[in-house]
C-alpha cells in the first residue's frame, strides 16, 4: 500500500500518447476498476480477465458486458444485445482512451 513511483526522479515525465497492443491492453485493464466517462454516461467499470465486465452507470444503473482486444483494437459491448463498439486503445500516462470511453484507474 502507499504511494508508488515508476521512476527514480521526483517528477515523472509525461508519457507520449500511444496505441497499446492487445497484450498491453489485457495487462492494463484485466482485474482492475476504472472510472469511465462516455458521451452517453459515466460511472465505474471493472474489467475481468475472462473478457467480461461489470459497470455501475450514474444514469443507466448497473449491468454487465463483454470486452476484447486484438491487433491494437479494443471492443466492448455494454449489456446483452448491445452493439459492440471498437476503436483504438490509447494511453496518455494518467488515463486510457478505449474506443468511446475515457478510463481512469481507481487506486486503493
């Protein structure tokens, strides 16, 4: 527990925005909870390693969905029968941009 620093310098350098590979996406989100912001809502989402997720949306309430990553593309579908949205998965160092969602990891 406590504060972790990824580098020895006191002030980390900003990471350039870049697209993640499928393996990096899996490593970045599997088993973790994020606060998400989307054009149609926001809330909290937990991605499981098996390709499923659970979400709690401030407007729509709670639900589940599926996610996948391959070839630098990230896909997710909120709820059964929902349209699958795919797009690039990028990191800015402090947030991820996953298809149509902005994700900030919840620490602690």
